[in-house]
């Protein structure tokens, strides 16, 4: 049995290995900070202080966390079916089109809580539709899902650029963006919601889509581990031949799973389009879809792990900005490099420590048998 497929205790697989990967990434990052003449401990202090040390920082951290939860869940659902959905970027981008159409159509006439279900449905449907074509090509034509989803990312960039310049741009504006939504097309900020109950929180872009993200985690957990469809998805992802022998329709599983994955990615648009920006902008996804891959890998495709990994990357995004301000030698490019190291160790090198841990735990289990 290979080290990758060997069984380890759940606390090792879901806790210790991600912790070791993160520690390795931070150690290498600390060496880089040391080489430029700064104190790594000071860098860690400002990173944590900037992301969790005050109310506004916490709000921004959770705002970024919301995006990563959606895109991480999208990658995780596809991964359970043995597919690598690398198209979350494009699916989230096109999902913004569904949100925008709902908000532009309704914001003049109804309050936000009436617009919201239509915007949510638009995000899911448009994201799912954008994932359905690569899914169909995989299921019916044998096209590789990684290649098609990457290509659909680029198609989405061109499509949205055309729409923002030719369709949504206001006649009196040079900016490639839709008009700003009225109150009926804006999600309330969390600090405003808490204010209704007399609770003070510093202003930040954190909005009610964070609650939607947490509910999406519950949905994915119930879907994958508590439903017949989830069982079929996991069976197909573990052993496609066994799924075929059991009479499962492989094409159906591929298409449905990818559409669910795309719908989850599309939900990210709620946070950006209806929650923070209140309009459709050019390139608002800014790499969130690709970071979602690392989030899913680090979180072991489990909703709880994805929430924790998303908070970590939210801290890196928000705390990194504070770090660059307080320690000018650490530029924004270096912050991106640190984020890249975390992605490298959590994603591309996630099995770096696994072989050694497999040997340790295998020898511990074999020793009593030899003594007997």
C-alpha cells in the first residue's frame, strides 16, 4: 500500500498533517523575513494583530473567509467524486451575472430580503450552468475536467468583459461596471445587523453572505455524508468501477456533482457583488477561486476543515496588508509569496510528511503482533 493511500488515525490525517504543512510554510516564510533583516516574530505579531487584534480587522478577515469557504466547498464536492474542479474562478465570476440581473431587476421595487432569494438562486443557477458544460464534456465525450474548466475560466473573463463594456456600463461612465444597486439590492452588513440588537461592531465589508457560507457548509456535510446521492458521489470518487458494477449512472453523477460544485462557487458572488461592492465589477474574483483549491486540500475536503483553512487564508489576506504597512521592508509582493508558500505546502506538497507518519504509525501497530 502506498503512503498516499495508507490509513492514518483521523486526528493525524485531518489535524496533524495540515498543522505540519502550515508550520513548514511559516518556517520557510520566517527564514525569508530573516534574510531581509526583519524579526520573524514581529512579523507574526503584526500578522495576527492585523487580522484578529481589533474589530475592523476581524470583520475584514471574516469577509475574505466567506469567499474562501464558497470556493473551497466547490472544490471539495468535486473532489469527493474524484474530479478536480479548477474552474471555480469562472463559475464565481458568471455567478455574479445571476446576482446582478436579480438586483438590477428588483432593487427599485422591493426590499433586500425579497431580492435576496432571487439573487441567491441566480448565483447558484449561473454558476451551475457554467460548470455543466465541462461536466457534460467529461461525462459524454471523455474530455478532461481540468482542461475544460481552465478553458472556461478564460472564456468567462472574455464574456464578462464584453458584458460589462457593452451591456452593463452606464452611458455617462467610463468604468466597465454596472450601476450601483439601490437599497433593495444590497445585503446588510453584519455590523448593521448587530446594531439592530444594540451590539456594537466596527465597520467592515462583512455581510450576511457569511451566514450563507456557514449554512453552505452544513448543506455540503449533509449532502456528502447523509444522503444517497452523497454516498454515490463518494463511491464513484473512491472506485468508479465499483460504482459502475453497483449500477450507478456515472454520467449522471459527474454532471450533478459538477453542477453542485459550480453552484457553490457561484455563491461567492453574493459576498462581493450584493454584499461588499453593490455592483458588478471587472475581475472582482481576484484569484479567490484558485485559493479555494488550497483551502479544500488543507481542509481535507471536509466542511469543518474548510472553515478553519478559510480563516487562515483570511488572516493572511487581512493581516498581510497590516504587516506590509507596519514593516515596510516586507512588501506586498512578499506577502503574496508567503501566501504562495502556504498554498505550496498545503496543496502541492501536502503528502510531504505523510510517508514518515505512515511508517511511524504502521510500526506501532505491527510491534504488538510481532511480540505475540
